[in-house]
C-alpha cells in the first residue's frame, strides 16, 4: 500500500528581533507585511507557565510577540526576547548550523528592494547574481534587515528559479 503525503502549507516563520515595534514598522514599510495581531507580552506565569516553559524552556521568562501577514499567506511571527534579552546579532551567515538561516522573498524589482532595505537601515551582503545562467533574468541577492535577519531576494518564484535543477551536482 502506497501512502501519499500532501504537502503541508507553511503556517508562519518566527524571527527574533531586539525591538519589536521597530521591526513591525520596518517589515511593513519595506516588505509590505501587515500587522494583524499584537504586539503582546507573554510572561512565564500561571496559568500559562507550564505551556510557556514547555515550549520555550525555563530560561525564557518574558517575550513580546506580533504576527504579520505576507503576500503569500505565510505569517511572520516577530519575537522579541525581553527576559533574557536578545543576544547581539552576528555578521556571520550561520548556514552551517541546523535550522533556518534566512528567509527569501520574491520581487521582480530586485534593485528597488535592495535600495529600500539599505535606505531603512539594512545591508546588501552579496552581489546580485544570475541564478539560472546564462539567462540574466533570474537573479538573486542576499541582504540583512536592520536586526540581523538574512533576507534572500529572488526575481522569480522558487519553482521557476530552482525547478530546472535535476538533483545533480552543479557549479552554479
């Protein structure tokens, strides 16, 4: 008997930030994400203490959370640690550690979005690359938001940009 597993929709992506109010404003202004919940405080105290510490661990005593909607229906959960406080951002891209290391957005005006990111306190961390050579139209770049989160930008959807690869090793 063959069991077919349906692809599960991605519900949301959690991003830790040192200042949730600034992050709400930045993600709204630069990426157009809309606040639909919060910000609100979660404190490790009854009646939610057991659930809170089961999910986040005993070190986590207080967080601020807000939820934003994206253009594709996937939510962004902004998460500001209060106690303990947010650790300083690193300049390294931690691709070598398990777990997510960036988010990726699609924008055909890649230069325009880079300009907005840089003008609002973020950085461009790589050149713009042709991601499906030798086309020149499928392009990508890495940036960072002002809070340290790596944001990859592609000019086209994931299926279009990556679908041509056939599982073989390439130099591209």
